[in-house]
C-alpha cells in the first residue's frame, strides 16, 4: 500500500475527533454496559475513565496526617531538587527535537512547539526553585506546592504531547519513527525522574499513553488495512513499548518508595534515640539533685552531732536528729519511686485485687496527711463521701495514689488555704476528687504533669522538691485498675485531680 498524502493539521484533528465520535457511537450499539441501580446507566469512554482515575488520585491527597505531611514534604523536595538538576538535560532534549523537526519537517511548527515547551518547563522550574528555597514545616504549603507541581507537570506533558502529535501529522500515515521515539524518550524520562510524586508520574503517563495509542489507531482508522498489515504491527509494538515504560515506572517507583520507607524508619529511630537521651539527661539531673540535697543535710547533721553533747544540749541534738530523719525518709521515697517505676516499666508490678469500699481508703489517707498539713498551715478535710460503694482494687496501691495526690496538694498550697477531698458515685463509677486552692497548673501542661522525671517548674532553683515521678506512677496504677485520672486547673486559683474507678457489684 502506497504512502498517502498528509492532510493539513486542522483537517487531521477534525478527522480524529469525528473518528472518535463515530467509534463511540459504534461502541454504544455493540457493547452493553452494566448499569448501577443507584446511579443509573454508565456510558464511559476510555478518556473519561482515565480522567476519573486521575481525579480520584488527586482528591485522595487532601487526606493528610502529620506523618503523611512530612512524607509529602520530602517527596516534594526530592522532586524539585531532581527537576532543577535536570534542567540542562531537558533543554538539550528540547533543542535537539526542535532542530530535527525544523530541518526535516516544518520550521514554524518546530519553533512554536519549542516555545510552548520552554514556557511549560520554565513554570515547572520556577516552582521547583521555590520549593528548594522553602524551609518546610507547613502541611498547607506542602499541599500548595504539590498542586502547583502537578499543574506545571500536566502543562509540560501537554506541550510534549502536542509536539509529538504535530510531528506525527507531518509524518503522515507511516511508521512514525520520529514522533513515537520522541514520545518514548519522554515517557522513559518521566519514569526515571518523576517517581518521587506518583500522581505527577501518573498524569504524565496517562497523557503520553493516550497519544502513544492515538497515533497508530488513527492510521488504522483512516487506512482500514488488513489485520496482518504493518500498521497493526505498529500498534502491537506500541503496546509492547508502553508496557516497558510502565514497568520501568513501577520499578523506579517501588525503589523510591522502599527508600522513603527506610528513611522514615531511620527518622523514627532517631527521634526515639533523641527522646531516650533527653529522658536519661532528665533522670541524671533530677536524681542527682534529689540525692545531693538530702545527703548534704544528713552529712551536715551527722557532723554536728559529733560536736554537740546531747546531755548538755538535748534540744539542739533533737533538732539535728529530726533533720537527719526527714532527709533519710526523702531518700527512701526517692528509692521507692525508682523501684516502682522499674516494676511498672517491666510490667512486673503485682496487684492484690479485692473488693473494697473506697470511702475507707479516702478517710484513712486524709487522716494520715492531716498532721503534716497542719504543720504547714493547710487544712485537709472531707467535703462529701458516698458510703457503701465497692471497687475492685489493690488497697496499698490505691492508698499510694491518694497519698501522692494529697501530698502534692499540700506541697503546692499556701499556708491558710484548704484542701477538699470528695468521693461520689457517677454513672457506674466512683469519682475521687482532690481539690486545692494552690498555685494552679498552666495550660497545655498535661505531658509535663504526667511525664517521667518532669515537673511544670523544671528549673534547678524550683521552689518545690520532687523527682517528677509521682504522678507518672499514679497514672499507671490507676490505668492498671481500669480507671482514669485527669485534672482541671486555673492558674493562680487551684487544681482539682479526679480519679475515676469502675464500680463493682457487691
């Protein structure tokens, strides 16, 4: 079959559109498409299906989490840095294609397409340079740059596709060696260099694939050759090349995704190591501070005891013994907190669960703290206690929880103030409340309040002693009882801690 004369570009595109409409009508009459009872009949051509597929990809990018936002930021930066580094290569490809087209086909077409490609590539490079200068940290800005890159990449792919279609038109109905090779190079270039953003890669490959298939199918439509003709062989070759390009894209995409997953794992491990290092530093700082102060007092007290005659100065001797006794108990409390924390962390804390009335524990704890509270001018009293309740709990550990809450309340309360303790049944739970009128807790301090080795006032010159372990231990004990602990506070007005435990049937 001899070579046919090439129609003008306008006639070529008109024939293509008309052919598509005729093909669609023919498909409607020959193929019965399944219907959806809820949505009615669907009649989708291949371009519409591809458009919906890409739209689904784009819409899914709106769902972001902090982890996915960081991942997207790295993908955008990798894409932008790779794009900027490849500017010379792209310019060389555009220039070479323009020279070939102008020499062998048409100078005006070559220059027009070259300028179109330059505009698209310039916009893409501009966005990439902005991304490289961006310091990061904003999920909204990441989304903004992402859609800008998606838009400029779509424009760039459209420019390349237009160039190829016009060259294919100038070639007429032939093997389309030049146009298809240009398209193959563009597809392979995208597969190798656009894998950082899968949706950008998908848009490019959809556009290139549509043009790749359109060129040989149009020749077959115009010429209507026999099945064993060279034109069907061209179509089969195009399908084989498309498969090769798509497979290359998936290989590079999988490799990059695997590297990105490894990067995320390393980043998480780095953050964990940093957190452990900070925790260790806090541990050393707090423990050394809490050990040094009582040890200094004890050593000083023992030194004074050597120089004082107890018989001649019994009052002074008794005060020194009181100082030593107080600081010895402080050291004992520190060691007990560390031992409890170790048991909780290793999940080796033993709980002797048994049905008990929380009112008894609340009353005993208030009575036990009263002597110490009165010594610093703080009144601790029961406000309201519901009797006859029953919870499944370890008596010693629940007492430890209340002792810690009450001692904290006394510690952070001024002389002349009062502390109210209540126990009420609410919605199948027993709610224990410890309310003080002390200094209060600043907003957004939950992690500091219940953190390990942390205090709201963590300075070396803080006014209140403590390891920062008490409330962390309390929280874990309460949770082991299937309960919850939280607080309400207003700075300068006071704080109320609530312990909620499930009630048991007697």
